[in-house]
């Protein structure tokens, strides 16, 4: 069940995603992939975006979107508990429109995910991140995420790619300072 309240973040609005947001969220994420010469593969690596409510909310997780003043989706993020695993989750779909990168919006989204995971009773975050997202990897480090050296090579996208493994014990997570109020 979705319990994420709607919140103002500066001039934007953070709220729970619905299936009605799938097209706009998919367009945002695809635009980020295209920055790297790639594209979103709903029939391959990215089928979770076809039914956000079932994949995230019905699985005990959360998926949020951030809308700008014109109600365009400019950011996404999600928490997904691991099936059958007590206390383990993945953070997924952290994507921001270029105009919202490098400021405080990313901090707000990651803070939300850490707080939401703790609220859900989760203890550890593990996820894989595309090796091309170097700036994101530096961002993860500021919150205490660690790479353990694992790398996997994937072929479920439009082109082959590699991913790095990241993990964080939630009790050790550092929240980022931000002047944006949620």
C-alpha cells in the first residue's frame, strides 16, 4: 500500500507515482539513457515501468515522482524490498532531468529513499548501477554506499553494458544536508 504523502520541494512536488505516470517517467528515464547513446528497453531490462503499482506498491515498496510547476515529471526514485528477504531492499530508478542535477534535488530524493526504507523496516540496500553513470557513483559515496568490486556484464538492453554493485547498511546511512524542505 502506498503511504507516501505529497510534499512540496521548492517549486516542485514530490508524490507517489501511479500507473498514469508510466509514460512520462519512462520518457524521462529514456532521455537519460539516450545521453549515453542507449535507450530504454521495456521488453528487456526495464519491464517494471509498465506496471509501477504492481511492481513497487503491491510488492511492499514505494515509487515517487517529482513534478515541476508545469506538472512535468523531472525526477524519479523507488524503494523495492527483495522478495523473501528479511530487511533487504534495492533502490531503483533514481533519475533526474539535467536541469535538476547537481543541486539539492538528488539529496532530497536519496534522503527520502533512506527514510522510506527505514520506515518500511528494511536494514540493508543493495543495487547495481550502470558503469557509465560515474557522477551518480560519486553521489552514492557521499551517503556511505560502498562498492565491493563486483561487476556484471549485461545484454538485456539496446546495447551491452556493465554494472557495479553498491551496498549500504541503513543504520550507517548518512542523510545529506539540504535547504529544500520536504
